[in-house]
């Protein structure tokens, strides 16, 4: 079995700061949740800008029964679910991916204001690594910590919005801790950015949060004269500081069975699509309408 060998101090220095906190959104107006609310009246005349209950119709100067405004509707929690999900961690020696793969997941969360989501907990099922079970609840089940996060611009010009999730109680501490029998104890810290879909510039009860991985960081030096390309999620919002997942392992596979290794963790990436169902809300730029 390939061992995860000693990493240079340069790698720790580059990534240790990434687990500190959720990134700041870019300067200017940020993405926020909006609702389509009943418009006020002046006499018998409505003062809104839409006739559709979703506010997805053409803008009216006045006379509409509904208005698009920042809000959470009734503030109810949303449910999430999805199929296969993977946590990717590349071993720098040989650039071998050692993924933790789960076949399905479900969870929930709740918005507390138009820019912040909390109580995001996900239960992953049928989880394995190197064909052996991984768990922290019961066999082949992994549950995350309670996570919280904010919206931010991944690409404002293109209208791409992301949600950056980190440990709710203590940002920078583990988002999940579990054991894989073929690897050892695993601790993943930092934060992860998913891309919002289905409700960007549209009021919708159904939406998605897509986590995809790539070599966003390019080549990283992990030892003198040695480089590799880790797999991570989108590492930051526009104008923000890097926020990625970092994975440490305690087990014989690292050559350091008595301690979590490497110090600071290896850059990791979460892959999967979370389908969310909740109240009819949309993500628009603050100050819209």
C-alpha cells in the first residue's frame, strides 16, 4: 500500500491559513436571498412590480401584486439529498487519489438571514475507501458537524454564486471526523465552496448546490524540488481569502500511526450534487428591485 510520505514545511505554510475562517465576499454588493412578497397597496392599487407569485415575470413600473425583496419567506428549514459523493485527497507521492466514496446522502439546513445559512448537517451513507467501510455514526455512515456559511461571488460578471460552508461553532475546526478501516482516523477541516443553481436570479422551491473538484491550485511544492497537483473545490470567492478542505490521517498508511499527519493537512475536495427543497426563494444581488 502506498504510504503518504513526509511533506515539506512549504506545503504546511501555504495551506495552514486556509482553515482559519469562511472567506469574505467580494467588495460591493453581495448575493442574498430574496422572496416574492405580496405588495403593499395605495387605496385599491398595488404598488408592486410583478403579477406572478414567483416574480419571474417581466418587471412592471407599478401596479403589480407582488414585489421582489430580501427575505426568507417563513424561515423554514430546507431538506437536501443526493447520490454519489466523494472526498478526494491526492497522495503527493505518485499523485494517487485516495477517495472516500459514499453512494447517497441526505441532510437539512436553515437560513437565519438573507446571506447566512446555518445548521447544515449531512448524513452520507454506504461510505468506503479502498473497498473497506468508513464511518462515524454506524457502519458505512458518516455525518458532518453542524456547518454554517455565507453566499459569495465566484464570478460576479457571469452571475456565478457560491456557498462557503465551515464548522458552525468553530470555523477552521473539523467539518467531519471519521474512521476508514483501510486507512485509519480521518479529520477534514477548513471550508468548502459549492456552486448554487436553480435559484440564482429566479424564485424557486428546488435548487442545487454543486461541489466539483479540479486542480485550481496548480502545482504545489510538497518537498524540495517535488511538486504535485491536488484536487480541491473552488478555493475562494472574488476578493476573498482561500478556503479549502484539508485532510489529516492517523494510521499506518502515513508512516506516522500515532499522530494525525501531515500537520495542517493535505488539500482535499468534495464532489457531489446536493438537491435542496424548501421555501420559494431566489438569490439576487443585494439592492435588486
